[in-house]
């Protein structure tokens, strides 16, 4: 993509693991495990520019000024259900992060996002919030999730997905031009049912074995 607000993570480990997940015969167990691993790798990329501050610490040898992440702890915001697949991998790197849960499902007739649950920390205005959903297809769920977080006061939101379609990117950037996107791949297009092509199918069904 030409937009500077879309970051395609082309690390060889990410690309290799994504190819494994695309395989139609990949088991539910393996799909879930790899999604967790990619979540950790994407977390490393999306947090690359977090601000640091110097604090006084004691090493076994001497005192020193050492860098630590500045500000309040991050908030991870998975869109249920598939976004949960990223959570454990990201928490492995940021175990003190706060968690927001965003319950949305896609109406099969209209493809619009329907909210059924939302629970988030109160003080999102002072936190970096990482919004997560494996698929940025139509963009409707991601847009709805970002809007809910902004309504709660979030000002620094970053969206992480596994796959994105050009249509979803365009929709998301039209509604939330201030929210950067990190993805492992921008695929060709959407089909008539709103699925990413070539994609990997329904990430939630494949992760939970409900296909």
C-alpha cells in the first residue's frame, strides 16, 4: 500500500507463519498456536516507537540511569472472538497490559458490525491502545471497534491485523485516518461474501474449530 499509515510487517518469520496458516488443511490446534506466535511478532513491531524514560536502578555492580517504557501501561483491545487469538502472544511481551474486550459480530446479510459487548478501562485517554482483529475485510468491525474506543476517550490507537483487503483499508482510513494499521499482508480483494481473497477463510472458525 502507498499509505504511510499502513505498515506491512515483512519479517521472514511472520511471512512463513502466515503461509502455514493459509493452508486449508492446517489443524485447529496448529492454527491457534501460530496465530499466537504471530501475535507476539506483530506486538514487537507495533510497539517499536513507544516512548522511553530514564530511571535510576541498581545493577549488581553499580547504580545507573536505565530506559523503561514511559507513561501508563498499554491497553490491548481484541475484537471478539477472533481477536483473542493475538492476546496471549502480546501478553507474553507485555504481561501488565490492561485488557479491553470489544464484542462485535458481522451481520451476514448487511456485513455491518453489530455490538453485543464492550468493557474497557476508564482512563484510555492516557494509554496507548492496540486494537486487534485478524482480518481487516470490509473494515466495518475495525471501524466500529475504533469508534467505541474513541468514545471511551482513547486518543492513541493502533490497529493490528493478520490480513487486510484494500477495500477494508480504504474504509478504515476514511473513518479513522488517525489510526495506523499494522498487517502481515495486504491481499488482493474481497469476494461477494465479504471474505478476503486469497485469504485464509474465517479466522474465528478456524481458531475455535467451529467451521
